[in-house]
């Protein structure tokens, strides 16, 4: 059985507000969803069915019914938050699609747009563009008849009116002829969605026979809203400061509230040889809890196998030869105030204690990570 969330971790994750849910209050993410749905419904003249579903889904709906291989690495507990042996916190909004397809099989409509929005749970790095609880939107058009690549491109064009876009080939277990959708922004290509023709096997598992076909598109809502409004930091989407929050109820360009200076701390740590930025991000979030919002980024700047380090360096880290040494830059910047040196050092030590797996420690604050209960409140 994979490692599962503790009751405290599960309660914390379920308490995260789903910004796409009108029942939790208005938010600009809901306007992005509504605009996408309205554009496609008007283009196709089809029925629209909203499918929100639960945050805790079966492993089967998150993976098996979508065609994921039983040995796929994404199933590992390092990348998926298991509630128990048969249930996970949904890792993508596509996990809502199998139930929506089963409902369609039970209550058919000739041409329907399935709308599946919501917060999802990922193992992810920490920086201005990534979050462990992003929001996604799956849009699947399912119809009796044949839908083609031309229909898929028309779907993308309808959603991205006024923007230059491109499709790059990608493989997904739940699509045929899959692609990544990029839009041009400030002279660079930015990924905003994944798409493809709905895989016939996915439809068949839900009880829809070969007379059905579909288009599948999954959109990263946080990234799309940030592009639309010119928001520079994903943390702003949840910022309670009224000067920021009031701007997250519309799609008007974002007006910067402040430009507080960042505080940087460089860490030299020993970790397992297979640790990645996503693993570090997850440990930092777990360790800091409510204070994690102070962390702007955790960047790996250099890595070296400990076996290649001089013995003196290994001794300073308390590292084993089978570990690796990471030089990590921690950037701290609350969105509403400037940290004192002491506060920054306490936070640095809490992050360091969560990441460093050597037997020797180098603290910045006088008494290590317990120097204060919190440095962010």
C-alpha cells in the first residue's frame, strides 16, 4: 500500500479554498471558466453539463479509467496524495471525466460539453508560476458522430480568440493525436493547455460505444488568468489583502499593489540522490504550513553527488556518499510586508531543517528552527 496522508494533512488539503467554486465566493477564475464555456457552447450550440465532483476520487477514476499504465511513475506516492489504498486527492481535473462520461452513458445527449473545473493536488516546485494546489478545467465535447483533428483545432481557436497559438505533439493515455497548447506572450511561447481526440477506450470504459467520439482539452486556469490579467506571482490569486483581492473579481489588468524587496538565503544541503525540485517544494509546504505563502521560490542552483565531494565538505554536511549535495536558493517575500533579518533567518532554518538530510546542521538563528513559533504571522 502506498504512503497515505495523515488525518491532519488530509484536513489541511481539503480546507484549501477552491477558487473555481462560486459557493466559496466570487473569483476571477470563475470568469475564465464561464467565458470558455460560453464561447464553446455558442460555437457548437450543444448542451452543457457541469461536473464538479469530489476532491477525493478513486484511484480508478484518477488513473485506470483514463488509460494510465499500472506501472506509470505518476502513480507513485511522491507525485500523488493517497487518502487510502483505493482513493486519492485528484491530481488533475481529468479525474472528474470518467464519472461525467458514465453519467452521459446513463443519460445520453446527442451533443454535449462536459465542464469539469476544480482545485487539484500536485507535487510541485515552489516558484512564481507553480503551486501544490493549482486549478484546472477539463472541457470534453462528446457527440454521436465523428469528430476530427480539424474540430479540435477549431475548439482551440474558439477558446484563444485574439491570441497567437500553436499545437505541439504530446502523448496522453486518454487521447489520440494529443497535443500541448501554447500561446505567445511577451515574445515567448507559454503552455496553457493539453488537448486531443478523446480516446475510444476511455469512452468505452464509461459505457459509450463506437458511435460516440469526443474532443478533450485540459486547461491550467491559474496560468491562463495570470496571462489575461498580467499577474506576476501565483500567490496573489489567494492574497487576502483587500487591495489585491478586489482585483481578483474581474478580468481587468492587474495593478501592482507593492514591490517589497525579496530576502534571499542560500542553503547547502544533503538529500537523497533521487530528490527533485518537486520533492523539496512539498517538504517546504509541509514544514511551513500556513507560513508557506512567504516563500516566493526554492531554486536548485547546483547539484553534486556527495561521493565526489572532498571529505571535509562531506563532514561539514554530515552527508553519506550515496546522497547528493544541493545548493539551494530560498527567496522569501511576503506580499504585504518586509521581513526582518531575524524573521528571515527563522524561516530559513525551518526550511533547512525540512530539507537537509545530513547529520550536521548549520543554523542561521541563534537557537535553530525553534527560535520562534512563526516568523510570518
